[in-house]
C-alpha cells in the first residue's frame, strides 16, 4: 500500500497518544498528534490528511463534535473512532456523523494497523460523489438513511427506526462483517439474549425488503455476525 500517508491522531491520553504516534510513525505514516478536540479541528483545517483517528472522550470538543466539523470540511477522509467499552452504545452516533469504523479499547497495534489498511482500501473504492449519510446504493436498491426509505425502481418502502439503523450499519460495512455484539450494543444498548432474538427478527424483515434483487443477500456468519452482500 502507499506509504507516507498523513494521519491526524486526536487522543487526550498522553501515554496512549505517544504510543500510537510512535507506532504509526514506525509504520511509515506521517502522524500529527492533537491532544484535545479543538486542536484536532485546527490541525485538520491547516493540514492535508489521508486518515483521522479520533478518541471519543476528549476535552474541549468530543470526538463526535470533531467528526461533524471534519465532515463539514471533507466528506471523504476516512475516520476511525477509538472508544472505551462503556461507550459502545455511542458508536451508532459515530457512524451517523460520518465515521468509517470503530475500535474498542484496549486493542492491539497489529489490529489497528490492519483496520487502518482495510479502511483505506475501502475508501479508495468510494465514488467521489457518495454522501457519508444519505442515499446509498445496495444493488438495484437506493437506500436513503435520512428519509428511512428503501427504493426499488418506483416502489418505496418506509423503514422502522430499528430497521433503518440496522440497515445503516450493514450498508456501512457492505461486503464486510458486521459484528453481532457491536450491532446489538449500538442499536439495542445491550447484547443480551432477548435483544439478540429481536435483532434476528429485524434481519428477517430486511431480507424480505431486499428480496427483489437476487444479487443482494444478508449472510449469517455463524457466531460472529452478518454480512450484506451487494454490488
């Protein structure tokens, strides 16, 4: 992959921030480290970055606020959120403001490197005109997150809130794994048995909504989660 990419790292923990910066620099990235959210936005305004790593809980401005401001300046730069376990229910908000992925602390540096490379590969394939949140294509379907609507030709289906949130997460990770536990925590707030059964019901409903295009499929990855297969 291309080396010497510029990464903006926003992390207020001095120990973790230094560790991340040094690791990324050793891997060939040019890393700028901001220790609060406001500084992160300032650095993004004056720099040119290929990737953004955002801690959620930061002083002055939190990661969600920073992501919203960055998205106002650049709709396409990849954003990866770093979250604590207690904040997993907030990751749906992160996706709504334009995040590409999340990682839960603690994590391994090898996993971080692999995730960054995977996101960069996905983002390189995105057409320039695609919105972060709005209309997205799923095979021959047009999915509008803001309107909670799924269209196939002239036919439009109105989605319930949970159908919309679940399809949003599936679409953001299209052709890749959506972890079951993550989706449960993000949408239902708890990965217990009863919420799991509820999610299975919504998956079945989404499969029915998407049945008109035979190229579109929601696969069950046993013990791990789901994968939306689509062009």
